[in-house]
């Protein structure tokens, strides 16, 4: 009888135990979060002209270039821009495109602000992308700087945005994304924790209209062809055999920003 009473009391105590005594469930952080940038946070002062100096290394190509994008008269140096275009080429296809010159000016500002440290290019022009991606339109870059926090880089990138820029933070992969949005699109901010190897978190978006001129299919172009125009979207390099694999990261309002392994090196 005593045993039965004890068992009943024990059962009542367990039932009355506070909810906090139970094992807590940990909520899994969202892989992606993003929002339009408030207009009040955008830059209102004109951006100062950068030095034009750039020292960049393409991680997946193991190539680097150190140039100044300006001529002595302050105009763009086409030869220097062409050198950067080669480093920004699509790793998967080998296609080269005239990258938006203003993006190189932003790159030079990073170089100036972080006291001449070499910038690591994770991803530049991506020909093997859906045409809504800013990488596909040669208007985006994924970068990091050894020894500099990506949070600090992200904050600096935000300080440069006077409107029409996309800035993303990738804590897992360790880089930031900087782009110029398509005409008419607002500035956008996001954080993506999915990492390069997580294709399941890639955000699918409805194809949008009103985009900039899409890249044309690569054609057989003589290797000595070096013409470049700031308004041109000509691919100056024939396509090469694609890489065997390619991992993706989410790029909002623009498909996925892929980072592929280097081919044959």
C-alpha cells in the first residue's frame, strides 16, 4: 500500500514539474535573411574618387594583378581594365567579359581603405549563371581580405552605397558580396550562412524583367583581340570546357552566386 502511494506521489511530481525542467529545444538559425536597405541608411555625400590602385588575387585561378585603372588624365586605362577582366573571368567556362568599371572603382576604394592589403577574389564574372544574377552581368564580386574581418568589410561596403547596391555577408564561407543592382532595383542587404557546399538553401526566384543586357554566348575570338568599351558587353575569350562541379551560394534577386573549383591547376 505504501509502495503504491509513493508511486502515485512520484507520478504527480513529474506531471507538475516546470516546463523549464524539460530539455530545451534549440532553434536552428535561418540560413538566409535579407531586406531592402532603408533610404535613411544610404550615403548622401558624393563618393571621393579612389586612387585607382588595385592589387587583387583570384583564388580559384591562382592569378594576381596589380594595376592602376586610371590614365594620368583621370580617364580609365583600358589596358589595365582588360587585365582585371582576365582575373575576373568565369572560372567554369573561361569566358571573359568587360566588367563594369564602377565595380573596379569600388575595389580600389577597398584597397585604399584597408591600407594596400591584397584583396582575394572569390568570384567575379559568372557566365554559367541564370541571367538574373549580377555575376552574370559582370556587375558583382565576392571578396575577402586576409587579416580583415568580413564584418568590418561589410560595414565599409555599406558606407559606400548611395543607392542601387547589393551587399551580402557570408559568415560560413568567409567573404562579402558587392554588386550594382539592375536599373530601378533598390539597395539590398543579406546574410547567408549556408556556405558553398549547401545547394539545398539556394533561393529560387522568379525570372525578372528589365535587366541589363545579358552576356552573349562566347564565340571563337582570336586570342590577340583586346578591344574593350565601357558600354560593351562583348565576350573577348572563347569558351573552354566546363568544370566538372560547381557549388552555389544564395544571391538575392539574382539567382545563385557560384564558386567553382579551379580547372586543371
